[in-house]
């Protein structure tokens, strides 16, 4: 009995150490790159990750992809308009600090550009998709070296169409023998943005609620030795005090003003205006409140996960057509939004995003909001062996890094296609549309 009890204690300690190590690893990533705390505003990093070699005799022959549009101006014109009104009145009433005045001057100098560019793809967004396309080509030359047909579909939104155009142009520059059909149409919305109200095939799926929301009071703002951790509210208060000497009679409530300032700050690197808010907030301060904001991000991607079933069905259908010879595509590309890619990663359980922990302090270990940042992307790479009897293998990349799937395998990061197909087909069958 004592031996069993001791063994149980050892197992529990090992589990606890593993969980702590995972949490530490996530927070260490923030320390090395605080901008990851921008979450869905995180600009895609120009990093080429080292990939595991395929099993002997296997070569890639087909890629299925979903990518979010690249960096853009802020999506809502109200942000720029509200800040322009607020800062102008504060300036006129001498309610800005010296740092606030510097911010006011820089903001007003860029105001016309910002308001004109609302929601549009920036130069950086274009470059991100060029980089991702060329990296894909260089990582998997066997797929593209002989040329071939590619279908690219996009959301109806301009920034997605331009992201698609950037990606496809770069692929053709790599090899002019690649033939790409680009389509932004209501006919293909089910495979890229199925929840779009213009989708003629739109279905209603049940919403999901993450379990951590029932235990909000268990979130510890000071755990993991982070005495300097900030809450969302304290960060808003901090930036407001640095910007305004007084907020009396200014338009808007303080919560909304603080949120607008933070949203502007995290959007600035995407449009080349990083220095606009110097002296008001730092990347390290944004990082200090990331774990709390990540909880909200997880709820945001967890809830609509079943609405992304049509995208997963499109992935399975198009891959099956390539494998049975009814499609000659060497790649199928999709360009959409974080509102689709984030929930899709949960639906597919990529890197454990479907774990749905009860403890809010554990959410960071299964989902990190920066994985749904600007130009974030999913690539499913298919491999074929030399023999006709060889299994088709598949590898999943999330933002260029090899990712884990909840599919059984004995050769990670590779999975048997038949296991992949069977697992996700059975998961889809469990969800009944409303």
C-alpha cells in the first residue's frame, strides 16, 4: 500500500512539474519577445523554423493551407475618430501631459493616413504573405518544382484578397510553371469564411463555452512569481495617467478610453508607426497583463469553433479528391480571418487548443493568442512513399512550426492520412447543426 501511495505521489509531482514547465515556457516566450502579448495584433515574424526530415523514401506532393490576412490598419474607423476627438479636446483644455502632447502631435500628423487606411492591408501585410509563400516553396520544393494547378480562395474582404494576391504572385515568381486560379466569391465562402452572412450554404452550429469561465475567481494575478503582473484595468489606468493630466469632462468613459489607447498601441507596428506612443506604455507592460487578456481570447476562439466545420470539411474533401485522382491540385490555399483560423485551431485541437481546462491558470498552456496573429497560417503537408502500398503521411505546421494533433501516431510530427481523416470525420459527425 505504501509503495502504491508513494508511486501516486511521485506521479502527481511529475505532473505538477510538467504543468509548471509548460507555463514557464509560455511566459519565457513573452520575455524573449514581448510583442507576442499583442495577441491577434502580433505581426507575423520573419523566422524560418527547422523542420523534421520526412521518413526515408517519403516526399511532399500536396499542401492544404489556411491563412489569415496580413498586417493591416485598425479594423474600425471609430478608434481613430474617437481618439482624434478626445486628444483634440484634451489638447485645447491643456489636459495632456508632456508625453500626451507628443503623442497628440504625432497622431494628428498621421490622422489622414490612419483614417484613410482603416481595415486595409499595409505594406508589411503584403510582405508577410510574400515571405510565407517563398518559405513554403523553399521548404517543400518537391510540391512545386514541376509546376501544376493551385486553387486559392479568399474572403470577400479586400485585405484578404490582397493577401491572397501577394502570396500567389510570390509562388509564381518562384516558378512560373505554377498555374493559380484565384477566387473571391460567394460560391467558395463555405471553405474560407463559412459564418459570413452572404454564404449561401451557411448553417447554424451550436456555440461552445469554455469551462474556465465557471472558475474566473480562481485566476491568480500574482502566480508564477510575477509580482509585476498587471491586470487589464491597472494597465488602462497606467496609460491614462501618463497621457492625461486630468480627465475631467473628457468624452468617453475611462475604461473605453484606456482600451482604445491600448488597441492603437498594439496596432502601430503593423503600419510603421511604432514610436507614436513612446513614453505612454511599453511592450513589457502589455506582456505583464497578457495572461489575463489571453483568457478572453480563448473564450473568443472557443465559442464559434463548430462554425468552422465547413472549412475542415473542405480540407478533407479537397485532399481526398487529390488522393483519388479527381483533382490535379498541388495546393489548395485559403485566405480569411482570425475569427476563422482561431476557432479552427480549437476545433482541430492543434497543440492542445481543444483541452478546455477548468483552471483559468492553465489556459495559457493550451492556447496562446499570438498564434492567431497577423498573417498566421495553418499548413497541412501531404507526403507519399515510393511504394503504392505506402501510407500517405501528413504533417501540420502552425505559423511555420511543426504542430501536434490529437490524432494517434508513432512517428510525430507525421500522421497517417487515414488516421487523420477518420479522426476528424468522426469528430464532425458528433456535432449536429441547429
